[in-house]
C-alpha cells in the first residue's frame, strides 16, 4: 500500500516541506484553487515526485472529509502538512476565524481519525499568535479543546469582541498552536505526532503582496529592527518541517516552533515594543 502525504495549501511553504519528506511517497496536493495545485504539481512532478491533486475548502466539513476519503483511497496517510489559510489583508474577521481557526481544527480532527501509526503532521501557524497578550486560562483551554462545531460560538470570538482582521488572525494562530497541543494527545493514541511551526515573514508570493499592501511599511521596519535583520525563506521553514516530520523529531509532539528571526523578541523586549498610550 502506498504511503500518502497530504499537503493542504499548495504554496511555497508546503512545497518546501514536502520536497524534504515526500520522496518515495505519494503526495496529495489540496488547495482551494486548481491553478495553485497545477503550479505546484508541475514543479514537484518535474523534480521526480509522485503526486495527484484535488480541491479542498478547509472551512467545509464535507470538503475536508472528502479529502480524507480521497487520501485514504490512495493509501495510508503517514503525513499531513497543513499550510492553508488567509491573511489579515485578505479577509474579514469572520472569514479568518472560519478558515484559519475552525478550518485548522477541522483538519486536525478529520486527519487525526486516519493518521497511521508512526505518522506525523505539521501545521503552519504564525508569529502573530505570539504577539497576542496572554489570554485567560479558560480561553486558552476553550481554544484547545472546544468541540470543532462549537468553536466559533465561543463568546470571546464573537465579532463584537474581535477588534479587526489582525486581531482575528492573532486569535486564530494562537488557537492553532493550542489546538495542536491538545490534539497531540489524541494523535499519540494512534502512535502519531503533530506540531506547529509559527513562521515570521517568509518571502512567498503572499508575503510580497503583504509587503506591498497597507501594512508594508510596518513589516519592513519590523524586519529591519529584528535581530536577524531580514525575512526568512520557505526552505528554512522546510528544514524545520523535515525535522518535525522525520525520525530525528520522534520525541517532539504537541510543540510550537517560533521561527521569526527574533521579531517576537524585539516586539516584547526590544525596539518594536509598543509605546504605552
């Protein structure tokens, strides 16, 4: 039986990780847009990888369940790379919460039901989740373990409480890392592992769009002041992803890896620290 790695979100980061862990396995690329699948499939197939593509809407349980069925029809699911999402510049608070928070919880739930023993997964979160002030412990716990279909009904996630798209994104990405921490317990009962990576600004087409958008000046200042003094590359995220999904990461599960060139450090303890109002 074939071993299958599912990549949700056919962008640069998902590709960078699967290039390091996908040799000899069947890669199932799943994206909301077929043109993204086609572009990634061309690059990967020309590099010698075996793959197929399908469409998925992570905000739809029916769609995510269909993806699981497509994957398991090909073979045994031994890997999951969840890199789909929308950014604060792309969507409303409601859409961000539905795609980035609910969608990730849905993917973790559905694939946690079929992941093979010895399998592993990586969820791409964000440095933004680390710039949200500490939440009350009951809110942390709610983000981690509230049943998926009840998640968007939590009082503190209602649109009269969520200030704007950036706030929705920060809550969603904080929720991703907390959800993975909790899901690691369930995945562990199947002999599988799951972790998050929280990248900073990584140069992808989406990041270039962000840098050209209304928050561009702030992002450039953020990079200039950060300890690393630059943005990251998809290959750097791919290296961490390969560690987490491979044999060298066998003792790592339920963890979140912040890799942002020190931007979060500068935000909390350096020159990026917000000035008191």
